[in-house]
């Protein structure tokens, strides 16, 4: 089969490496891919949001199956456009992708179908939002309605910082048109859990749970990022919690989307918080998380492409979905200064005999050299029998991967170890 993967980050590299194991694969194209992915598969310089370009390429190259990985092309309708041309896809259509594309939609969905989440209010008028904040309890969470590269959420500790957040989102438009509406919601406390799941709109099969580390610096300090590392499984996600989530969150969400005429097929990401009152939804994503995919997929023992085809055909109940009982740790190596100002263009060295996976995110090829080209440059993922072993193995590998200006957190998984 000829496979097309849309996207160009560490998540896509993890997907490509996992799909490549399938005996059904003859050729994989990645649009646009990156310098590191091009070492494994053919990358074509067509942007992930260039829907016409993607469809044109897929048709001309007789693509048998497409995987649309990032949120932007999903929300823009890439799956709809490819399906129209007879190319089967893994990923939700535009109507279903709104579950991530609009936080207002997803919050209203949860309210309508009694899916546990934080109390909230929606505003498209800045003055009314400011008025609401005058009596709201602090801390409080302020979210831009639309997509914002995973950074459209501000946790305000004080009323002054909450007011500033509203103004920067709605007036200064730091997240563009995504900030034309905002959601203001109560601040929830408890450990966070990420659960990616396969679903064909009827059946849902959760993957191994994971724990993301979003803050830029150790001890969860610094600015929010796209993610500085992950571990799997998440020790806070017990069998009891998993059962409660299935009954109160996962299945109700799938049924709610179907009831709304928006059946969801693809990877549905549940961002959860285990509060004193039980698990609640922090957010939905309409695709594999990044870097969560970089720890979850290396633990998958069955054929990812086969599962994706079953999802596309609506036969997920017949798929073989098996995960290892081992643990994984991913440490993101970023450019120093990320998520603010940083320098790029530094040579990346990855030893050939490294006992870990390296998923390239922000790198380009130049005169045969792999050079850093983004904030999050790469993820180093190690698998071991237990979490301690996976963490030690990952950091040992990180010490052998080098590029000038490299920065990474030193405490990925430390919080999880305290629970075990």
C-alpha cells in the first residue's frame, strides 16, 4: 500500500515509524515532514494546511490510505477533501474535528450530555468577560475558543493577571481569530492524565495512559509549552479510574458526538484531571497528542496501520489492539529559550547505536547535515520493564544526543515515581 502521512513534527515521526512496521506498507510519503523524517521516508514540501495541494498529490500518486495527524488540517476539512476523491483516511472529518476546533462547542457538548468538566462561562464581548471576572474566584482558567498550537490556555492566579489575559486574547489577539471568543472556567486541582483512544464512532478503545509535562522548566515552573516530555503509563490512572472514565466520559462522548450528527472516527484525545470529585475533562483533542504519541506508540504491539484501516471502515470491534505492559519515557530536547525567543541552525548529532527512539520535530536538512529549525527539536524515547528504568534509559540517551543550544527538563517522570 502507498501511505500518505500529513504533518511534520515529532508526533508524525512516531506515527511513521510505527506504521512502517506493517507488512502492508510499500511506500510512505510525508507532507511536509522534516529533515529527520526524511532520513526514514520521502518528504514532500507541501504544507499541512494546503488542502488542495495534499489532495492533488494524493490523487496523482495513487495513495491507498492517508493519515491526517495535526489539528489544523483536520479542522480545515482535509479528511473530507481526501474522502471525496475516494482516498480512505484515518482522522475525523471537519464536523467531528470541531471537538478540538472550538472549546465553546466542546464545553457546551459536555454540559448538554452531563459529561464531567469544570464549570464555565462563554464570552464574545470583552467588557462582559471583565465584568464576570470582578466576582469570580481565583485562580481561574481562560481559554481561547479556537486552535492556538496547544498554547491558548492561561491559568491566572490573580484578578489582575486574569484581566490581562482576557485583554491580550480578545483585544491584542495574541492567538489571532481563535481569541474572538473565550471560555472562562473554574480552576480544577488534581493530577492530569492524557488518554488517547482509537474510535470508529461506535467502538472506543483507549490506549495506554500518559502524563505530559507542559511547563518549560523543572518542578512545573515557567511558561506553558507544547509539551516537554511524557511518561506512560500514568500511575494516577488506576483500573478503577479507567472504568469510571469509560462509563462517564469516553462512551458518553462518543455517543454525544453521534447524537449531534458528528460521529468521530480517528484518535480522540482526552485530557483529564483526577479531581477530589472524580475524573473530569480538561480538554479534547481531535488527534494524537504530541509528545504523548511519542511514548504511547512505542508500546503498541499490534499493527497500527491495520487498526487505522479498521477505524476508517467502522470495524474497530474486529481490530487487534494490544499494548506492552512495559513503561516508556520521552524527554523533549528543545532550543534554549523556547517557548519564547531562541536560536536555530545548530548541527544535531544522534549516535547510530543509541538504545532509544529519536523522533525529530524541528529540524531541516542542509548540505547533508541535520540542523535544528524549531523550538522543540526532538524527542528521545526509551522503553523499559518499569518506569524508573525507562527514565534512566531515556536520560542516558539524551546525554549522547547533542546540538548547541539544547535544553531539556531534568525531572520528566519524577512526579510519577513518587506515586509508585
